[in-house]
C-alpha cells in the first residue's frame, strides 16, 4: 500500500474491527470521523499526523488509558501493539461505557506507588 493512499476513501463508511472482528458503523452523532471501534475501543495505526493516513505500520492500537483534555473533552490513549507509538482519539458518543470504565479502573490499578500509602496519607490528613 502506498504511504499516500487513503485507507478508506470515505472516513464515514462501515468497517470490521481488526481486533474484535465486530462490524463498526459510521458515527450518527458527535463527530464526522470514526477512528476506533466502539466495542473494544481499538484503533489501527494509520496516521503519522492526524488524518494523513501515511503510517506504514498498520498495527492494532490498543486502549491503555483515558485522558481529559484542558477543555474537558475525554480521549482514549492508544498504544500500537506493533511499534509502541502512543496516540489519542476523542471518545465517541456510542463508545462502550463499560470498556471506558474498565480502562479507567485498570489505570488506577497500575499506579506507580502502593495504594496503601495513599490511604495512609488521606487518613493522616483527616486526623491531623
């Protein structure tokens, strides 16, 4: 595939998710372009810059965390399983709420410090 060829001529067309295999239909509200599966939240590494479709990687981008932008909009952070690049995609109106919650909880379970330390700090502030 040419690095300059557009992956899908119409970014609003249906596709089959490379990760979960489910059919994905176009967005009906909340945006013009669908860039990840609303079922498993996976994407495909197709862009070097947003919308350019110039990446030759084509690896599956797995959701790893949520990010709330300064304007309050929520995005899903994805890491490419093939090359490791990290990108963000806006949350779509029909994204699986249980998957979004699962990503948030998983992120909290992987804190870089023991949660017990946090509990002790909070308790000390209440009593001190």
